[in-house]
């Protein structure tokens, strides 16, 4: 694990676990020294980290290394000798010939949940486990650091911990303030909403976080508003003005999209490490202009190809700290899902049209009969697309994309079901309609919970070693990033 510590106003690092213990034993790092590692989201005193159950100090087997002194003098003037169980006072002399001595700390066993002395825990791929659980045949497992690279990956299930009632209070306030301020507050509403959903989305015991600035979002919306108004009213002034504004929009669209994704990912973090978007305006222009132009030329047949290229552009240029993501799904499977979804969207309306034509042929007044059943047919067609074709497309495409996304050595697993998703969407639609929209917060939470339940992070090694030393890199470029990504436009 990589550590960083503050020496005055400067940051020093990275240093290894062994080096951080040596610095502590030499007195260069005190319990009050602010430190950071990949398991925590902010700088904390070393004394607090070393005594935390969530990030206990790694055990050492080398002589001469002792834990730092306790920050609280009133807690006692002794250390626990973990090897012999003896108490050694501060006045005793420690040198390199003495046995290892560490301050006794506690940890929570990942299997039984009991609080156990740190010296009686063992690091495994599940986390820290106590002696009893390690010795149990049901839980026996090699330590995390000795797991071979070819071993089966461990699944870290996502979970969503939010509730409809909590989000309803955020949603109703956001709605009312946005109305009162004529939409200006919507930027702050978006930040509050994103923070709630991000911070309630957890994986491997840690939640995501959102750091977006509402002023930046407001600037992006002002830009979008100006462009839309210009396109709408410029033909009334002069047709040439319309084409000038349209040309400007087309020219800057790749830049706007790239900056928007960069803003969104940079303001998303997990375990204190921020995501990044590395896509360039040139690459975005190629995807939008080259593949986008194929859509009208092919009468829409190239839209699935355009869809796949857009997804590849987004995922292949995304990164978690210094670890880049990669999408391995080609255009073939994307075309297959599009064709299947289109087939489902046509089957039910075609069946309805056949039934309608049958009744019309049996009726003495075909026109009157058609006028009576046509609205029913339109509703059935709309319903088939909304509740049959869309859930199929959404579930299958989500599974295809995420099951082919890798993040360094890790990958994802998505198991959304078509019928389960259709049931959730149908229930949300009906209840939102009945309650005149008031059920919407519960609907959003229910859908987010299902998406989390069907998503897992697969990693063949302990996630403690998966996180990177991106914190120092991102901090060094903080102001530059803030200036470059100073607005957000939602696409």
C-alpha cells in the first residue's frame, strides 16, 4: 500500500508500509502527523489511522520496528508486547536487537463480525479474519497477498442504501426551489441529487462521492440555453444567422461533450480517488462527424454502429486514478440487440393490426370500427415499446456493455433481467401516474437499488492493492483541472 504524509506544508510520498513504520519508530512521523493512503478519503492524523478498526496497521515481522507513541498521554504510558504479552513502558529502550513491539489495536473479523485483537487477525481475500475463522475449514483461505494470479476473481457486490422517503425530502425541496427561482436552483438541485445517489451507492464497503460545483453546472446550462434560444429564434431574424449559429453548435459540440464528460468523471470519486476522462476533442469529432454522418446516408442502418462507437469512446477514455478502463464489446452484439428490440417493438403492434383488420372485415361499418379501435391500437403499440422493447433493450445492452468493461485487472458483472426490469418499470409507471408524480422519488430509488443488486465488481486480488497512487497526481493538477472543466452540460 502507498502512503503519503505531510511535512509542514509539503506532501511526501509515496512510501511503503515498512517505510511508514520506520518513520514512525524514528519519530519523524508522530500521531499528529497527517497521512493518507488508498483506503481513506481524506488526510487524517497517523495516530487515528493506526488505531482505526477499518484501516489497521499491517503486521510486521522485522525486528526493531515499533508503533508510534499514543497521541493521548492519558491513555497510558505503555505499549503491548504482541509477541510475549508483556508491557513495556516508554522509559524502556528499543533498539534493532529487540523483538517487535506494536501497540495493541483491534479489528473487526470479516467472517464472524467479532472485535479481535489486531495481533490475532489474518489478512485474506475476504478481509481481516480472526484465528478461529481462519482455522475453520469452511473459511480456510490463502492470505490475500499470496493468492495466485490465476485464481478465481472475488465478487464485490454493489449495494444502494438510500430510501424513497429520504430522497423525497430532497426531491420536493429541489422541485419547489427550482420553480421559485425559475430554474436557476436546478444546478444546486442536481448536486444535491447526485450527492445523495452517489453516496448511497456502495461497493466493497466504500461509497462513491460527488464533488460537482453548482456554479459550473449553471454555467453549462446557460451555454446550452443560449445555443437553443439562438437556434429557435434566429430564423425569424435571418436564415443566414440560423445557419451561422447551427455551424457554431456543430463545430463546438465535440469540445462541449468532451469537457462535460471530463467534468462529470473528475467530480466522481471512490475511496478518495477521483475518476478521470482522457478523451480528446479530435477523437470526439471523429466519432460524431464520421460515424454520425453514416446514419442519414444508410437510412438509419448505421445507428447501432454509431451507438457502439460512442460507448467505446466514453469507456476507453475513462480512468480510475491512473487505471484506465476498456470496452471490449464490438458492433456485432450491439446490432443483434438492436434488431431483437426492434423485432419485439413490431411484433405486438403487428399482431394488434392483424386483429384490427379482422374486426374491420367482419364489421358492416369498417370506418366506424377503425375509429373505435384505433386509439386502443395506438396505446397497445406505445405500451409494447415502453414495457416490452425498452426493458429488453435496456437490460441486454447494460449487461453487454458492463460485462465487457475492464478496469485494469478488475472487471464488472451485470445480470439485469428483462422481466424483472419490466416489472419495476411498469410498477413505477403506474404508481407515478396514480400519485400524480409524487411517487417519483420512490421509483428512482427502487430502480437504483435494482441496478446495484445486479452489478458486481470482479477482482482477482484484494482491492486494497487495486487502488492507485492517483491522489498526489490529481491534487497537483487540481487548479488546472478546475479551470479546464469549469462547466457541465448534460448529454
